[in-house]
């Protein structure tokens, strides 16, 4: 592939950008297929929602308009007039299904008007804008009052707006820092721009492909974040590895090889490593599909697509660009040489810079001189960082955990302060034969009475019982005056499932009963993730071992890769728990602690980190194996291979850390946690794992680490020096 691209550079370059445009065009033409509510159904809560939806009794998207005084006591007549105005405006909107009568707060300081919207829950965030506009107009018509609106649709719209601003901020932070790092590495704006150009074009192509893929697997709206996050990281990394290898070959050739031959040499080494690394990331990420979760499936699809496209760009358009840049450099060098000759100045020969520097030499020195001690100390440090992970608590972050910078969340807090019964709703759903409807109704009403006598449930809100026309499905709504992630709200769910249902409707034979609602959705999702984690992790470890062992034909190298990846993931998880599960770092990183870790983060961390860690493992071990194939001893090869790859691995790690760290500045706590743990993991992996632990282990094992599963058929390619291009 590199040879063809090098010999037909313009075809490769034009072909690549045509591919990007076609991908984007196809995606825009096909459109995006968003996930629906049923795609998120999990566990008992999902079963309950499925039964309710079959009867048309599913939860409806609801907005609440709060009417209160700007100062002083609430004027009852003026508040009532404002409520009538709001009701009239909302009733006239085609997006509204029903408007409830005004409800006065317990202390009489506020009125609430509840508005039920048409359509599904997830569609409401797109249709809520007219309702917000109507509320704003009503507020303008009653300047003596404060009229404001919130609800799940308005909050979802606010979260979407905030996510868009956050992504824009992360791009403004990431791109300049990445460019600076690349400038330091290459010392040239042109060479620094190549990795960014290819990464951004790979992201653009993947956006289009992801839209097409959404028609096979619905998009829950998080795939774009992952494409940007991973695409910039691996896109720059793969290009960086290839560019550095081409530069190294050029310095070694000292003008004796043409740009085409240099590209071919780089492809035989760095190009092969990029393919192996990309396949490793893809295979590792594919284990997320085993979680059978729409969000993880979307994350996996986005990651797999962007990595595959980044690999393709590194094998096609990158060699072509390098050839064009190589010829440009030759022409400039020829002109400089001609000017020196005219002046009679001697020719200047640049000496190749050493691969490692003082910093990398200092980092490697402990492993080189005292491998056993370095190994023990490094492992103990990593285990100490990982120790807090033993106290890991998981939570499914709901709307109560969203940033209070969102205006709808501020209004939500004021509404729930006046009407705490709106915080949580449990929905008990039953399915039975139609002739048993009276019996089921009696049992559900008894369940409601028992729940109301429980201090965990709202006492000032009567249970609401709804039954389908055919009498098969019934839904009992119970209010809880506690936030969804709180211990009292979770305890109320346990009381409901473990005590009240078994003693009432649970006694009826042939009646299918399940509980849904804000708390049960979160609890069932966390339980689902806990159950899937061992399965995903088991396959992840197996596939990582097999991929590494086959790539390097050594079971020992495969085992080392698995253990080191586990160590870096555990350390990152420990650091995450230490920082985000407590409150001491809230001011430092600008977040409100959830007292737990978002349930998706650990699984996501293990899978993505295993894939990304394979980048460094593949590139470092490839250089060591290459040195051994050239006749070095195991010890010499380890020191030479790590020294040669240290600078480029560290530079790539800095790019990744920059990309991931930018997500710490976002508002969504879950995204902060993901960005933080990945940044920490990559940093630990590049510095402690690859510069201290890996060389220590390989030096201690010596030749035993390289015992092949089968004899290697691959031999080092000897490419004859091509005649230098005419200047």
C-alpha cells in the first residue's frame, strides 16, 4: 500500500479527500438514526416500561411551570391570572397533550402548572422550545411575578446545549496544545500540521460513517464525543509514529535513498506496527458489544470506525504526503547546496541526533542498573495508587447530578424545593388477564396505602392508578420526596420491591409485576453493568493476550502485556476514586462530587485503556524485536529499542493526555471522570509502565521472554538503496 501511494502520490492524496467527502456526504444523505426510549430498557425497570408501553401507559414527558413572587408574599389573584395565562398559551401549542390545574405549594408561596407533552420521552427535548418560549412570554406579561419552567425535556435540551459548548471548548484547548507538542517534536509547522490534518480528516470521514452505522445500531447521542476524543488521540499518534520512523530512516540514509524508498522502509516497520496496534484497539473495543447496552455499543462503534479510518489514512495518504514533502525537502537542500558551492563554502553534513535525551536516559537508568529494585518499587507505587479502587462505589448519574450552570437545573431545584414530591416517581406495572383487573386494582390500592404510611414516601401526594382499556395492564405511581441517587430514595425502592409488592399484588398468581421509575432505572442499570463487567473483562484479557502473543510470537510477551495493562487500569481507577468519590478536589477540578463513580466509567476505562495501551506495547516491543532480529542480545535490544522509541512514545502520550485532560474542563461529571482517568492512565502507562516496569521485566527475563510459539517466518527486508533523486 505504501509503495503504491509513494509512486502515485497525487492519486493517493486526492483519493483520500474524495473518500472523506463521500463518507460525509453519504452520512448526511442517510441522516442519523437516534436511539429511542426502548433502546435504553434494562432489567426489571425495562420490563416494566415495556409492559406499560404496550398498553399506551408509558411515562409521558412533563414540564412544570413555577409561578412565584419576585419579592414579598405571593399575590394570590395575580398568581392565578398568570396560571390561566400559562394554561391558555400551553393548550394552544400542538406539542402539548394536556395541562393540569394549578397546584399550590404547601407553604402557599408558589403555584405549579404541569404540562404533559405529546410523543416519546427522548423526542421531547427537540419539541420543548415552543413551551419555553410560551413561558417566557407569560413571564413578560406578569412582571410582578417570576414565571419559569423546567422538566426532563428542558433539562435534556440544556444538557445538549452545554455539551455542544463543552466540546467546542475542548477543541479550542486541545488543538493548540497538540500543535505546540508536535512543533517541539518536529521543529516544523508543515510536519506538525500533517498529523493534525490527517486526524481531523479521519474524524470527518468517521462522522459520516457513524451516521450510516446508526441505521444498524441506534445512536444515543454520545458517539460524537468518543469519535472526537479517540480520533484526535490515535490519529495524531499513528501519524507521529510513522513520521518519526521516516525521519529516522532518512537520517540513516544520508541522502542515499529516494523519498519513495524511505517511505517503503517506514511502512515495513512503523506501518506494520500501526496495523497491529489498530487491530488490537479494534478487537479490544469490540468487547464493549458484550455489555448489550446501547450507549456502550455506540461508543464501541465510534471508536472502531475512527481507529480503522486512522489506520487507513496512515497507510495511504500519509506515505503520499511524505513523498511530496521529501521531494520538496530535496529541492530545497539542492538549492542550498548550489548557493554554498557558488560561494565556495564547504558542504554541511548534519549529524543525526541521539534517539534518547537526558530526560529519557534518567528515566531508564534505574531499570538499566537495578532492574529488580526498580520493578519492585514501581509495582508498589502503582499498587498504592490503585488501592483506593477497593472502595469503589457506582452510580448511574441522572438529572439530579447535572451541572447547576444549566438554567433548567436551577429552576428544577426551586421547583423540587417547593414540591419535593416531584423528585422521584416509582411506577409499579402489572400485567394479568382482563377478568382479574378488579382483583389487581384492589391489591395495588392496598400497596399504595402501605407505601404512604412509610416515611420514605411522599404523604401529601396521593398514589395515582391507571389501567388500560382492556384491563390487562395497570400502573401505580408513587411519589418519593428524595433525590434519585440518595440513600432514602434507593431504600424506598427496596421497601417497594422486597416488602410491599410481595405482601400485596405479589401474592396474586399469574400476575406479572415489575417496578420502573427514576431510581429503578439507575439501580437496574448499575446492576446490569456489574454483571457484564466480568464477561467483558474476561474476553478483553483473553483477546489482548492472543493478539500480543500472535503478533510477537511469544506467550510471555502476551502475558506481560495483559498484566501491565491491568496494572495501569487499576492505578487509573484508584486515582479516579481518590479524586472524584470524595469532596476534597471539588474546588480544584470544579465539580460536585457524586459520592461515587459513574457506572459506565470503569468498564469504559478498562476496554479503551487496554486498546490504547496496546499502542505503546506494540511500538516499544516492535523496536526491541527488530533490534534482536538485527543480531543484538536480549539486553542490548531492550535498551536500544526503548531508547529509540522513548521520545516518540512520550510525545504521543503527551498528545493523548492533552486530549483526555481537556475533558476534565467539561461540565458533565461523567465526562470529567472519563477524561481524568484516561489522562492519568496514559501518563502512568507511558512513563512508569513503559520506561520502568517493562524494561525491568524484560531485562530480568532475558531470552526467556522471547521464546516463540512457533518459528518466525518473517525476515528483515533488505531494501536496496535507490539512486538519489536528481536535484
